[in-house]
């Protein structure tokens, strides 16, 4: 039976007691509205550790749009049930004030000294389009690691740039072993996301265009295309007949993050895309140089017929 804790201090005691027994602890930080993508992280953490703890906290520090924060789906009771079913030992949540006791000013804002620097991987793409986002991510992740002090922490490749920010943070400040898990997709190829809940049925169908653009870039890569500019153009062309509004569609060298897209031919590549479907902003990415893990029925034929 899962232990449910509403106060980070109690969670901290639970984790200290667990670690004191000499057993390992896997940790999965989330913002709730859980889906199979989150649960895949939990299951992997369960396989690789003696216990799993999960945090559910819609972190206001990482939202650069107030409306996005307000609309973000929340259902803690449903989350706890799903986590229990997936073998989670403990789930905790809290408020900004309980995560940062004594570190909020009179306006409820986090004081300067409590923030953490997200480092170089925060530059470019998500970091440029969502000012302050990765600073908020680095700050809460560092605090969550302080609370849980886990053996390993699990993150999804779905938030590619975030995994770079977290790895960099741990390199600088210390922390658990970071494990990055593959992106879980719906049968259509659409990456599972809490924000998918905010899409209408039509918009959900339209949203597959993000994955289709990544697959198109991958098809070109397979045919020998290595130019970042050409790969990006191919991704953009996928959106031509779509109502989705592209924010970026670019490639990067996965071994060497750069703020701007590289201009030279690449030996390895990850394609990254962000687009708005109606009011909902979605992101996705795909390694172009690695074997593909097919969703149950990916839109392969649609990609082919578009050419
Ligand atoms: P979030 O609740 O959106 O902050 O996500 C919590 C964790 O789950 C992050 O490490 C995400 O990258 C990961 N995650 C979200 N969606 C997926 C997915 N479709 N596949 C794998 N991991 C995911």
C-alpha cells in the first residue's frame, strides 16, 4: 500500500529512514496528471531499486505563462491510485512555501539566494522561448533531490533539453545517478503528455504532425542527409498543411549542446520540435541516428505518402 505524504519534511524523514536501512531508492519527479509515460519511469525505477518514491508538484517556478500554470491539469487522488498500481512506495507533494520554508518574500516570491543556475544547456530552444523555465526546473529539481536524496532519479527523454539541464546540475552540485527513459507514445506516434488532456479530439489528431515532422527528418537522415539546415527545412515542410503553429523545428548534436543549430554536417543528431495546437503548446524530439522504437501503429505510411 502506497504511503501518501503532503509535507516535504515528512517525506524527507521517510526517505532518510529508508536509506538508513541500506536499501536503494529510485525517485521520479513529476507534475502529476500522470499517464503511461510517467508510469514507464516508475516501473523502471521499481525494477532497478528496492523502493520508488514519486513527487507530484505543479512547480510554479518553471511556468513562464500564468495561464499555462492555471490550466495545467491536476488530479492528485487519481495520480496516487495510478502510482499505487505501479508499485510506488511513497508519493509526496507540497506547496511552494513548504518546499522553500523561510525562502519566500512578502509577495510570495522565491528569494534570489534560493534559485539555482540551470547552466549552459538552458540556452537555446526551450530556454529561449520560455524565459526562466529552466531556472525554475533547476531550482525545484535541486530541492527535490535534497528532500529525497535518492540513489537514482528517472527522467523522460521527451523533455530532452531538461535531461541535459538536470545532468549538468548534478555534475556541478552532486546528486543521484540520472537515468533517462525513452519517450512513451500513443499508437498514433503522439508523445504522451499531461497537456494532451487539454486537446480536443480534432486537435489530438492534428498534434501527430509533431511526430510526423520528426519521422520525416529521420527518413532523410536514413537516406544520408546530414545538413542541419536541410533536416530542419524538411521538418518545417511537414507543417505546411497543418493548423499547428511551429515554434521551432531544428536539429542539434546530442553530444554537444549549442544554443544555435550547428551549421556543419552532423555525425549524430537529435531533432527537436515545439508547436502550438490551438492553445496547447507541445514539444517532442527524436534521435535520428539510433534505432527507432515504433509506437504500436506509427504514421509511417502517411510520412511516405507526403513526399
Ligand atoms: P512532467 O510531469 O511533465 O514534469 O514529467 C515528469 C517526468 O516524466 C519528466 O521526466 C518527463 O520527461 C517524463 N515524461 C513525460 N512524458 C513522458 C513520455 N511520454 N515518455 C517518457 N517520459 C515522459
